[in-house]
């Protein structure tokens, strides 16, 4: 079975097909990760008696497994989060693409983000009739967060530079802060009195958020008689408001809900 190191913070991934695999900054390694805090030869991943063993190679900034620094060869498994210095990856099996990583194992989230916007199209017309992705302009990387409150001005600037600039007019906008480089923005319109949209990491959801702490089917966005709500649908890492777990929440303008390690800011643009 092949393994993959998948970045927690961006789209970087490294396929491991042969063992042992030496990981480090040097181009001669089996896996080269060109990050400053990695040593030239940082760590080694071996397959011994059908178990994966990770060993730090006396690196300068250390190697951690699930936030614990290792000092000796350590057994690792699919789903573990490995940090080389300050660079975090989770270990994924190529035969198990649906695994959700437990959020408590992930390192602290970054607060700086830039982004793209996606406005999704649903065949029955419940969503706005667009399916495109736009990169945000250069320089939009310093979105600040204080506690669980995102600045309305900053969120509106993201919406203005993406949805409004494209002359789109959804009823609500969902801004997912997934990592330090890209907020993901969905515009949604309710064209029926009652409708719902599934949110998750899987291929069959209406609103896809590709983050390791998000389950394949994580939550359901619901519209009923003028009211918007969010409901957990058996996810691994659940929903939280102000760090308190909840099974469902009625959404108002500027609501902030955490799904796993992803923060969702809900912005209501119309009175529908």
C-alpha cells in the first residue's frame, strides 16, 4: 500500500512508493521538501514488519507526531499528523481517500489568508447558476481574526472583490477559512421555500470543502420558511460556536461556526 504525505496548510502532497524514504530539504532525498526549517536530511520513514516507523535524523528543528516531538524511532499510522520543524503533513493511504483527520491532532491554525471564490451550480436550480473559480487579487493575504469574530469589513471586501465584482447576486455567502492562503467562498440562492445543501470533503456534496478535518459529509445547510440553519450530519469533528460543540445552529448575518478546523462566516445579502 502506497502512502502520501499531505500538507495541512496548502495543496502540497508527496507520494511514497518505496521504503525506506528519507525526507529533507536536500534535492537528493527520496522526498524533497524545500522549506527553510527542514534539515538537509530531516527524517526517515521505513516499513518494518508491516509497520511504518518514523525516525528523526538528528534534525535541527525536530520531528513531531501528533504534536509530540520524537527522539527515537516511532511507529506511525494513517491519519497521524507529522511535523518536520514547523511544516505539518498528515499521513494518508492512497487506498483510503475518505479518512477524516481528528481535529485535535492538527497544529494551530494560521490567521493570514488570501483566496478564491467558487459559486456552485446545482442542476435543479436551487443554487445560483454559476460554477467558476476566481483567484483573489494579489495582496489579499492579511485577513485578521480576533477570537471567533471576523471583521465584517474584511469579509465584505472579500465578497466585493469576488461575488459582487462578477455581478452575482446570491441570497447568502459562505466564506470558509480553510488555510493561510485561500478562503473558499460560496454564493447560495434559495429558489424554493425549503431546500438544503450538503457540506463536506466528499465528491457527492453540494458545497465541497477539502480540508483534512472535514468529514466526507460533514454538515447540512438548510433553508426553511425564510430561516437559514446549519446541522451536523454525523461528522467526526462536529460543529462549534465559541469553541462549544453544537449539533445545529440557526444562522444570522455574520454568524461564525467552526467545522472541524475550518471557520465558516455566514453573510446574508438578501431577505429571502
